[in-house]
């Protein structure tokens, strides 16, 4: 997900001159757009990013990406639509045993 940037942030980052950024965004510059509802794939990507960042060990060929792809696919497939919609970065309590089992299974496949 791309964070909303203000006109000043865009200009300071060198993406566009401040005057051009103001023209792009008009008087509503700096206001964040309402967050789009999370999709199953959006939650999968968030979980995948977190998994790869926390599970990849330095000096290990291939990293944890294959196991993390397996894990996140299994976990998000088992999540209910309400769990997807309300996902906030923390695994729903109901999912914890399933997530642990999925990780164990995916470790064996990797």
C-alpha cells in the first residue's frame, strides 16, 4: 500500500516541484484518501512481507520466500471475509493454531 504524501513531501522528495505538486492536488493537498477496504490478496501481501522480513536469515540461500508464500496462501485462504476486512496486522486468535500448522507444513515443503 502506498502511503498518502503531502504536496510538501512530494516536493521535498524531489518527485515534483512544489508548484506542480500543488497543481496536481489542488486545495485538498495533504489530506489522506480514505483507506480502501482490504482484500484477501492485500492481506496475503502484508503477511508475506512480514514473514519474509522476519524469517529470512542472513547468508541462507533462497531465504524464506518459498515457505512464506506457502504459509500466507494457506492462512489467507482460511480467513473469513470478516477477518480479512478487519485485519490490522495481528493474526486473529482463531487463526493461531491453523497458522502454526501451516508454517510447520510449509517448512517441510521448503
